[in-house]
């Protein structure tokens, strides 16, 4: 019976070899490696030269089964690495330290001893404005370099949380850092998004400015996963009609933040082909001393002084750098708009984008001058953006045997 049990357990394991190659003459940090797995996989072990590598199994559609395995690796220039991956139908995912954070909560509005209730997903009809009832105003994702929240209202703008030191701390500050926490080296909200994309949201486009998500049946925010490798947020809008007469479309915008990255991958999925829908993304025009960079081929950035909440009485004014890259198959043109409101900055560097199919993808990245590990000036930031685009256009190759 013991021999039979051992044979059955061995039969439940599958071992594969994954070869990852860095095509660049530059070293790369935290290269993402993601593979699909069968729905019967329950645990995974990844090793490199016999050393265990933290990995993460993710259930992306909440059906109780894992669809992807992810890990990250540092690579020297032109390096090839060979990983051994063992997948098992037995047990539970291996435990590693969480190096990413995802959160969304229901606000407890009591005056004393507030206990905000953590949830994983929330759906609300278009007539509802949940901004003041979701804590902290929308779903949050973070690693030790950057943090973001996606506002839960019709804007769905991305707000940026800057870090002073390489450590996660939004679980303690919830974007609302106290002066005592600042003095201890915690990060804080550093951006005013206004009525714009913030740093990389996807909107529609009416030819002059962005079209947000007022006209939908409902909106959903979901924390898909968090763990040692990545956190994923899904923002879903059902039956969106960006203009009169448009055939309704469902749109899921997925934000993926990996450990070791200051950039976020954005994967967008539509319920139909959307060649008939003009789209846009972009970054807020920071206004105060703002300097723009664009290569007019999908890469755009800016650098300037920002004040979260547009309220210098409450927030410090901090230098922020933003960047966005849209691959050439989706990029159409650059634009700039303001919503015309009296208080600024409610204007943005926009990128008009589109797809003939039912999906698209792009990336955005952020920095700020409170970082002890960041960029000293706009020239350094813009150089980084150019190198970042080159890396995204020539990703590491992954071969499974």
C-alpha cells in the first residue's frame, strides 16, 4: 500500500524545464516569467540551479482553479537561465513572504474605533457614487517601490503613492499618511489626478477630451490576487456606451504590478471587437513646472511639481515623474486637453489609441523625488523612459520543454 501511494503521488507531479533568455546587452531586474497551468494544478515548486525561487499560482477568474504560474528573476546581459518547475495535483501553494499588496474595503463611518471591512470585490450600478464608501476611495495595489489606487467613481483614475524607502506601507497609511509617519520614513499620496487619467487609466475619446464611464450598467472593482510575485486588480464596466448610438460593450481593465517594478502592465479585454470606439489613455499634466517628453510613437512622460488633493495646506508639494508607453499597433496620436474647470490641474497629456480586435495592452510608470532610490532630475527620468521602452519592445524569451 505504501508503494502504491508513492506511485500515485509521483503520478500527480509534472516536471518541466523553462528556459529564459535576456536578448539585451543590459542586465535586467525582476524579469517576469508567466506560464499557463492545467486546471488540476494545486501546488508548484520553481528552482534555479537547485535554489528555490518564490513563485505564485493565480486564479484569475475566481473559479477555484489556477490558470497561471508567475515568478521573477534577475538576469545579466545576454544571459540564459534554465528553471525546473514541478507542478503537483496535491497539496496547497507553497508559502513565501508577500512582496506585493492588494486591498479594497468598505468604509466604517463610525466616529470612533473605525474598522473598515476588507473585501475582494464590489459591484455598483451607474446611479451609485461609491467614492466615499469604498476605503480608501478605490482598490489599491503596491510593491516596495510604488503604490496606486483606482478611484471607484466614473473616472477610474489612477492615483500614485510615492515611497521614501523600499518598503510597503499602504496597509498602515491607507494613502492617508500622518506627519508622524512621514517623519518615520513612510510614503504618501503625491499626485492630484483631477478629472484626468491620473497615471495611465483607459478612457474613451470624443475627439477633444477623454470620455469616462458615466454611461454603464454597472462597475466592478476586484482584487484578483496578491503575493510574493505580483498583485492584480480588475476594473470591469458592463454595457459601456461611450457615445450615443454605440453598441454597448463590456470592458475589463486589468492592472498587473510585479515585485521589483515601478511600472504597471495594463491588459484590456472587450466583449467584442471595438474598431468603432475611439479610446484614449495618458498622464495628468502636472502643470507646476511641468516638462513634457514624447517620441510621438507611443512613449510619453512628464516631470513637475504636484500636490495631492490640490491642497497645499494638507499635502506637501512633491516633484513627480510619470510615463506611459502604448505599443505601435494601438497608438494613434498625441493630444492635450483640459476639462475647463477653474481649479487646475485638470488637464492631461493624452494618447489617442484604439484596436480593431477585442483586446489591447500598454504600460505606465512613476517616480517622485521623495524616493531615496529614485531619479535626481527630469533628464534621468526621461532617459529611463527611453530605455524602458526598448526593454518592453524586446522582452525576455521563454521556452517550455
